[in-house]
C-alpha cells in the first residue's frame, strides 16, 4: 500500500475520519488546558527560577508535560503520575501473584487493574503536589521575588487538589481518546507535548544561522545527522528476533487442528522507554534536592553528576543497561511462554518442549536485550555528547526521540490496520455479490 492509496483510504473511511477527528480534538483540548495557570503562583518569578533549574528533574518533567510545568498550569504534573502508577502495578506483579492473576482474567481483570491504577495515581499526585507546594514556598527567583505570595496550608491544599485534578482530567481525556479516537490516548498526550517543543527548537537553531553563530553548512549537517538518527531508531524499534514455532496436529472432536507454523516475535527493545526514564530520574534527583535543600553535599554531588560530564554519561549508560534487563525480565516471562507453548502443542524446531524451551528463550532474550540496551544507551547518550562536547544545538533528547518514534510507529500501524480491514470488508462484499 503506497502513500497515495493510504491518503485515499483515509478519505473513504468514515469511521477512521471520525476517530482522527476525536484524536485531534482531544489533543487541542490538552494544549488549551496546559495554558490554564494554577492559583497562588507568581508566574514570572517561577519562570525565572525554572530557566535557572532547567537541568534538574523540573526540566526533564517539563518535556513530558508539554511545557505545562514551565507555566505551572493545572496540568503541571502531566500524565507522569499515571505512568508511574502503571509501572508500579506492573512491578507489583512480581511481588503479589494476585495482581498477576488480574492480567490473565481478560477485560474484567483489566478493569480491576485500571481501577487500582487510578487510585494509586491519586495518591502519587497528592504526595507530589504536597512536596511541590512546600518546595515552592521556600523558593525565591534569582531576582529575589518570592514565588508564593501567600504560603501556608491553604496554598498547600489548594495546590494538591489543583494538580491532582489536572492529572486526572488528562487521564480521563486520554482514555476518551483511546476509546473514541485512534492510538493510545495517554501516549498521544506525551507525544503531543514533546512534538510541541520541536518547532521552537527549530526556530532557535535558524536564529543561530541568521546571527552567524552557526553556518548553513553546519545546519545542513545537523539535519542530516538528525535524519540518520531517526532512521536508525525506526529500524531498531521495528527489529525483532522471530523464533519459529510449529504446532503439532491434534484431533478435536471429529476435526484435525494444528499443523501450522508460526513465529514468536521478540523485540530488540522490549523495555521501551522505561529504562531511560528511570535512569534520568535517578541521576537528576541530586540536582533536584540541591535546588530545595542548600546543603554542601547535595551541591557537590549535583556538580559531579552534571549533564555532559564523562561520569554522568557512564553512569547514565550503565543505569540504562541495568533497567533494560530488569524491566525486560518483568514484562517477559520465558517460563510462562514455554508452558503456554507446551499447553497448545507448540514447539521450537530442534528444542524439546518445557524446560529446554524455557532455557532457549532465556538465552535468546539475554542476547537481544544486550543489543537493545546498548542501542538505547547510545541513543540517549548521543544528544548529551552533541550538546555539551561539540556545542551542537541538538534539542531533541534521546528519551523524547524514543517516545516520538514509538508512538508514531504505533499510530501508523493502527491506521494501516483500519485500511486493511476496510479492504477486506470490500473484498468480502464484492465476493458475495459475485456469488449471488
């Protein structure tokens, strides 16, 4: 299916047009909501403080909030508390088997998981809101203006409720986009927030050329480099190891079923964007604490772990590799996969079912996870090297790049699925007419 046929297909499918309309409507509402300021804050003083603390966890979270944290709007926390709650629920499946059983119960189990995830999101929002409110009361802009004009419990409770309400509204909006639109609504909200920062970055880069700080040839090299990184990221995100699986023939009633050949796809990057998010949060924690607590220990640790340093990049890459292995072990269980294959009469050619299949899957998973971990570490460390070592105005972080590419590929895949289903329906109708 070429690009022209895809565009014609979009125009000929009313359901797909309706879903795209709901998607863009939800994104428009989200972009409007992030401009609603939270009460009790001196916006100019906070923006002045934020520009100074851009290399801390504030700057990292501002990327995923689409600039809402910079403006300190009602959606300043974005959907990150919900993402954190979802990750915690996945990690809890290792500790609590009852939660793991919910994932196996189908739609009813997923509803229970979503129910608990929302309540955990509220708890995280209230804790983060209280911490932010207390921190804001102590903050003063570089020009000496207090960020909070009237500190106290009234401001703290109001901030907790406001930020919690903003996050829950975005979660609800994302769920509506998932149900009535196309793609995952929560992912699309994060995607829109990141993409919204691309155009200002491009304009800033063009200004470097106009002022003579950067040559046109250098700008061309930057765009070629960015294109190459995007192509490499897309290739790696789509790469997978396909393990062939044969299903033995068996008799069910009076029919023989099975005898098919399929494959088990193992993605090179099974952990997704979770490892760089965890690694960035861990490394930015000292700088964030140093902005709240003026202790010499945290100040020295913050300078030691400043972005761009050799120690920072080495620890960052090591944490990414560790979290890649850790999260892959959480989301993929070779023992469970081997048991399911044995249950349904499937086997890997040349490998005995059961324990031997489990060990084979573990070996394959360890090898491809190493490749995936090195790839994620390279993509995330490269922007730091370009910015701090080569002074290249590269505004697209590795974590942001992974999110944008992953969400975009998922969106394109779902649109193509709708187009293919439309073609199949048309083919079936035409076959029925010919048969009559």
